C-alpha cells in the first residue's frame, strides 16, 4: 500500500531538500526543529556530510512524514526501514483482524466495512449486502460514488464531497503518492457534473441516502482507525460503520 512515484533516485540530501520544499520549511527552520546548526544541515543536504540514524529519525518527525515516506528517507540515508508492511496472513496480524472482525459482527445488522487508503473494500459484514445488494469486498467505494451518483438510486454527493476533502488531506501529507491524484480527479469530474447537495442546517454530518425498492434508507457514517499504528497497512485502514438515521431505516435492516 501507499505506493510512491516521483521521488528522485537520489541521495538523502536531495530527498530532504525536496521534502523541505513540499512542507515549505526553510533549512534554518528545520535545523532548529531537529537541534542542529544550519551549517551542519547544509552540509548534509549538499552530500558533504552523512547523517546519523538518530538525526534522520528526528528529521522525519519534524517533517511529519507518513510511514512509507519515513522508510524511503531512512533507506536513502543508508539505514534499514523501521516501519513494516506486514502481510495480512502474518500471525502478527491476528489480534488486529480479530478486533476488526468483532467490530464488524457486533455492528450487525447494520452495515460496516473496512477500506484501504484508496477506498478499496477489504472486509465487510453481512449488513453490507442488504445495503449494496452484493458483497462489496474487492470493489472501490470511489467507483461506487461515481457509478451510483449517475443513477437515481443513491445520493452519494454529500459523502463524495467529504471523501474528496479527506483524499486531499491525504495528498497534502503524502504528496508523492501516485494513486491519490487519480482518485481525486475522478471525484472532481463527478462533482463537476452534479449540483451541490442542498444542506439542511439541522444536518450535522454528510449522510448518504439509498433508494431500495420503494424505501428511502438514510444512513449516518462513523469512521474508526487504529491509533498510532506502526505498520504501513494498519495505518491506512479505515473502518466505516453505517447507522440508520430514522426508525424506517433501522427497521429495514432489523427485518432482513
């Protein structure tokens, strides 16, 4: 996950300079943040001095890099990556998959799913089939926003606007990510052809509405994630819990 493109195959100094520009941080300001003289940082950026591992770790903290980019900067300095990307079948995943499975089951009969950083569904409970008409695992929610908003069955506009804002926030933190711009562009295209949703002042969150048969199902969406994750995949997972917003919508799921 978190594939990166556009990063030069250069030295630590070149990559550090690129990240300083992305973060709009001067050499003197970064030097102050990491407890280094500006002259020393200049020597490192120019390749005339090699950084120690502890300094590299302070730099990536000061620049607030994501785990993938932290690993890349460590490797550019000649050090082993710190943050793993553990396969989901690895035994170390068991406590986390167990926790997620329990959460998804406990949320039934209401829908709950898990998506990666790019909106692809990696797990879902039985309530999702009632809502989406199929098991959504393996599908992409951004594609669903685009496809469903072209019909009268589902009004994803509110959620699509919120998703675009979230993806833009991700891109601001990981501007070298090669997949996020494409997802944002697809949402931009969708939202450019649809009128902005009319928002009731009483609405506290963006909520999708589903037309299933002759019923209108209104849902709220609550997102959760693992706090302070040190694994790349775990850092990117997002658990989405759908809640019915009225008695009729709740009855729809409880009677299925």
